[in-house]
């Protein structure tokens, strides 16, 4: 970790602050969100469909507004959108802890989602701009801080929620309020290069969106990368379900699921920068992306192999069968993400020609978010079908195939030169 911090100090102050900001954002978010459903259904006594509605509104408002958030960041600058997102999340999280009416809960949930849509594209575009030729390394470090927040947030939230969930909400809101103040005072103002910013201001938003939708390599790349997000999300869906299916819902199951998250987060914190340096020295970006997706697909092989083992009723063997294959899968998913993520973020900047970067990040997040939703529905259907048909290998075969298919798609894009930096396009004259 000392080496990681030493690397962070070699960047400009803005890059350093953005990394610390992302850790804090994830800390505040993940100390609250894992416990929100229990608060809504338990403390407030809401029906299951209402809980699903409140949580769904947050996800929809974030995924659906990413493109708008990115467009606003390119037009008005990165800092205002980052600050606005943090202020809005302050209000949203405080409201979640203080109200009990359905209308207010839905409004607060929508606000927290919109907040993410405002600051996420802006943060990544700002980081890419100020890291310049060291973008790949910067995004590797960024992922370390990102994962550290995810790892620590639920632990802090568990302690606070043990006192009262409202305390969790108010502390989380306080974190975002403090973060807003720090960014207003310390984060330098930043937007696209002046010539590009003036060009963006002259061009209408709809014309900009049409131009992005005409960027075929970017859209093909976005489609190919959907699989990576579907696969990594299985740490929250298929892997915990498998642990509990085999090992039960008792204390062992809870501990084993916590182990999945710990393995995923700690491996990234400890290994991300080394993996990125190793890959950058040996592979082109397209090659690294292909290998990363292949590793994610192969992550489900341990689970596939475990279906051939005889069923156990109790004892150490049952615990090992319930915990080891999912943990290996979580570790391999983390390795695949470590390989792919920095090159993924860098490739987006290259494919957009370093123009309208935040808007491209926004559309990319929306495309992948829709893919995650559909992918999770299909994964859930595969899990149900596997139980009913007595074919436990079905979900793991499907997920392996998805990862390898996306790796093949990325390999084809790389071999045909579609992941290379595009040639500058002539811009229409402005009257």
C-alpha cells in the first residue's frame, strides 16, 4: 500500500484529490445502500414490491441520466457537476433517514441516483484529462481507491446501523456534505481544452449525441464490454446465491458471502498496480482487454467443476464445497477486472478522439447499465431453470460462454484496428 500511495503522490493535486474523493464517495454510498432494503421492509414495514420500487427508482434515475450528466459536464465543466452530484446525494441520503412517506422516499432515492449520474462521468473525464499520457496507470490507482471504499463502507455501515439506520443515513450525508465543501475549496476548475470546449458550446446537444451514435467503433466496444459488467456483478448475485444454496442461510453462509467481497476487494487493493504494470509492459490495450474478459469468463470454471462432485449433507466437506469454488470465482473475476479496467477507461478516451469525453463515459455507463439489468434477469432465469431441471451446471456454462464470446468480440475489434485512436474528423464550419 505504501508503494500505491507513493505513486499517487507523483500525480497532480487534482488527480490525487479525485482518487481520495472516489474512496470517500464509495465509503458513504456502501455504508448505507446494503442496509436500505432491510430498513424499508423492517423498520418502515413496507411491502416487498414497494422496496423494489424505491431501489429500482435509484438505479433507473442513475443509469438513465448518465448521458445527460456527461453532456452537462462537457458543456459546463467537470467541477460543477462533481460538486452538484455530491450536494444532491447529501440531501438524498439525509432524506432517506428522516422520512417515512412513500413519495418522499421515492424522491430521495431518485435524487441519490441522479447524483451519481452527475458526478461519475465528470470524475472519469477529469481524471483522464489531468493524467494525460499516464491515464492507464491513473485508472489503475483509481480502481484501488474505488475498491477500498466498497470494502470499508459496509463494515462502517454495519456498526452504525447496529445503533440506528438513521444514524447511518446522517453520517453518510455528512460525509458527502464534507466532500462537497472540500471540492468547492480545493478541486481546481477543469473542463475540456479551450478550443474543444468552444467547439462543443457552438454545437447543439442533439448534434453531439448524433455524432457519438455514429461512432461505430465506440458503440461496438461498448457492446462487447457489457459482458464484463454482467460477469463482475455476479459477485453480488449468483455467487452469494450459490454459497447459500450449498451451505445454507446460517452463520456460515453469511461469513462465506462476506469472504467473497473481502477476496474481491483486497485482491484489487493489493494487486491492481502490479497487474497493470505487468500487462502494459507486455500487451497492447486490445490484447489486455481480451485477456481480461477471457479471465472473467473462466472464473466460473471452478463452479462448473464443482457441479460434478457428489452432494454432501454436512461436515467440513460441505463447507468447503460451498465456500471454495465461489471464492475462487470471485478472485478470478477480480483478476480479470484488474487486467481490463485501466485499459477499458483509456480506450474510451482514445475512441472518442479526446472530445466530449464525459458524454462518451455517460453513454457508455448507460449502455453497460442496461446490459447489467438484462444480464441479471437472464442469470436469475438460468439459476431458476437449473434448479427446476436438475442441471446445476447451466448458469456457469452460460456465464463462461458470455465471457469468452465478449473476449472474442474484443479480439476481433483489436485485430481489425477498431480499438486504435481514430483519425481526426473534419468539423463542419460554423456560420
